[in-house]
C-alpha cells in the first residue's frame, strides 16, 4: 500500500542534543509537510516543500530545520531541543498544494529529558 | 492569516444518535475545507472535504455543509457508532492550512 512512513515512532533526546526525524513516502507526491502537535492541540504547520521549494512558516523557530534530498524523503532537524519541543511530529504529503487532500504519517513522539 | 474556530471541544453522544461539529473561518479567500479524524496514537485521516463552489457533500453517514456568506461549515455524523469515537479537526485552506482546535467525540455504546 502507498503510504507515509515516519521513523522512529518514538524518540527520546536530551535537552540541547540535536535530533533528526525522518519521513518517507511511496505516494510520489510533490508536496511534503511537517507539523508539530502538542497534547490536546491541533497540528501546527512548521514548513512544507513544494517539490524542492522550501517554505517556512513565519513563526517556526530557527531551531527547526528541514531537508528534502529527493521526492521520497524529508527530514526534520531540531538543532537544540528544549523541553517545549516535546510533541508529536507529523509528516504529511499531498499531490499538489494545500487545496488537496493531505496524507499523514503515524507521527514521531519526541520526548526531551 | 486564517483563523478557524471549532465547537464544541468535547461531544458525547449515545450510539445511534447524530453528532454535529461546527467551524467558522475568517479568510473569505479560503476555498477548501477538509475534515480530519485522528484516533489515539495515529496521524489525522481525511474523512470528507468540501470546496467553496459546493454547499453540501455527503458520504454515507457523514455530511458536510458550507455557508460561504456566513463563513461557517459543519460536520454531521448520523447513526454514530463506537468506532466514530476520535478527535475531529476541521480546517480551512487557501495558501496555507489552518486547523480548528479539535473536537473530542465520544460515542457511548
């Protein structure tokens, strides 16, 4: 089945220790998104790639960066995680832009000690 | 930017009853309105969507209505079942996508 895969499902890191979350897709979609979802809140868009074009939300902290080396893979790098960065990180894809269905992965739950 | 308000935040119904969740949006340019269902420990999954040129859309037990003039849209679930229990998010999109705060629906057997 075509799908969005996130690894790892659970990630524990220490305060200030860089961490990378990964996402891959077999849908061959042009757009990939990263969302942060804190407990009992709505997903919050961090950034998205339309093909190789990177788009950063205005309020995404500089501590968060992303890479998309090819169509299938996208990475979220948190350079110096703080306690407030503990959250579920969701990757999603869509065939085209925002007015298309987004397909979400299962998420990576990040714990910061 | 777009602001989406969603009500209620929690909703509890008896199995077989109907459930209605309402959202309002602020940006009149928004033209795509998806509804996502998120089960515990999973990513959101699209259950139905509607575009601005349509007033109503139905898919089996689920329907969505859109009032562009009033800038509000609603999700209707009929004949609810325990497996409908989840968190439901509305969203409004144009150049970005803004989610509502979510509604936790509990269907009691």
